């Protein structure tokens, strides 16, 4: 699946404007290329003043999918950093929703589920996901088959003027170790500097609803709701160091109080989710924390509406054997995801991936 790896409402379009099968005897082949709707931001420090930034929009997709009187069948291949993954679709369950013809079925003989909406021409929007015992969707993502190709990565080296390493407020109880503000996501990592054995490690994420709308396939006037479905945070440190999740403490922890610092003042905030997933509870490296919300508006966690953001608290533990780079810092990778659920004439997901390297001393 990708990296580890939803209610429709809206305007009704005339059937003549939406691709449907003309008769039960017709076989229709869908577009053979497209993309997974994910945008990846990577920021890696290369010196005390310079940062390398990379942006990649979309993961390339190849498809061989047909619609016939027997339903949907065929393969979709997604090319990601982990290599190519094949999803085999099979379905005989047809439905109509908001004027769209759709299909629901199995992926890879029931390992996953899919939901497909036929769009104009031979285009389609396909959601692939796991389900839990209560039939909630887990790790959903959207593939758009529209005949397009994914452009290459955009890379540049910039001077770190917006968030210098050493311009840290002395008034704060927590120091801001690094920040990232890109399309669809804002990220900040807080902790104590100049510790010798451990530091609280607080990751904060903010949503950007207008960016999510801009990244969606549907137009703004078609979209009726933007939800935040999933937030993921992972700390990956070098040898002789590890993470211990404090809040949430384990998978059963759906309500927690997390400290943080904003504008030099210290606060505590209550975080409540629909579900949590802490991999390898206790001390581990890397360690990941996932939050899920089934019906939470993305605007609830947008800066300006909610200055606290989505928070996760861990302890980062290290010792004198933990390797440091040539500048004398421990390098810790922080990987985050936000998964937006877009509801309009049909349902789709927009994933924003933010990855940063923290130089810690």
C-alpha cells in the first residue's frame, strides 16, 4: 500500500454529461494512465543556513481496467518510492449516486476495498481503502484515471530565513526545532534544546482547507464539505536513540491533554479523535502515531481557527553514542501525513505528505 501501505452529496449532473454504459452489451476500457492524489513535500537541511526542498505532486499510475456487463475487472499499478504496487479490481456491484454510475468491490481478492465513479469520457475516480470491524475506511486514497502523466520533482536549495535554527524565543518553555509550511500542510516540531539524555518531542500539524480544495479533482463550486480524515506522525532517529509515545500512550487513547508553546506562552490542549493507532507502543524507532476522525471538518485544525493544531507528544531518548553529523547535530527524520476527505458530487481523498530532517543538539 502507499507508504505504509465517505458520504456523497452535492449537485446532480445530467446523465448525458457523465460517462455511462450505453447498453449491457458494451465493454468500456478506462483511461490507461493517471495519478494518485498525493503531494509530497520534503525539506532536508544541508548546512546550518541552507535547506534542500523537494516537491512532488502525484504518484504515476498505469491501468488496464474494463467495464462490461460482468462489472469491473483489471489491474492498476502505482509507482511510489517503495516500488510498483499492483491493485487487482473485481466487482459486480453497480450503483447510482448523484447521477454518477459507480461500482464497489474487492481489491486483491478482498485484501482491500474500492469504490469507483465513472466520469466524463473514459475517466474514473477510484478510492481504495482498508476497512475495520465497524466498516470505517482505513488508509483511503484516490486514484484519478484521466490519461495524464505526472511531472517530475521540483527541487531547490534555499536559505533558511523563515525558521533559522538559532533564532529561538527565550520566553518559550519549548523550543521550536523546525517548521515547514507548504501547500496543504503546516508542520512544527517543538522540544528542549541542549539536553544530554532526552527531550519531550511535540509534533504539531495544521490543515489548509483551501489548498485541499485546490488539489481536489472536483471544482470548488462542486465541493460541499472538506473533512480531516487521518493525521500521521512518525519519528525516525539514528542508532542508540529511540522514541517513546507519551500521548497517545496506546491504541485505546482517544482523548489526551498535550502541552505546547505558542508565541512564548505555554498551554495545554485536549485532543479527541475517533480512533488512534500507535505502532510499537513503548520505546521504539521509528515510532508512528495515527489519528483518525470520521466526521471532523478540516477547518477545525486550520491555523487562525485553531492555533494549537493537531498534536502528538513523545520522548526522544539518546546517549553519547548516538551519531552526529559533521556539524555536531543528531539528525532525526519527522514524517507526517494529512488525509483530507473531499465530499461533493462524489467522494475523493487528498493526501499531503510533509517530511523534514531535524538537526538536534
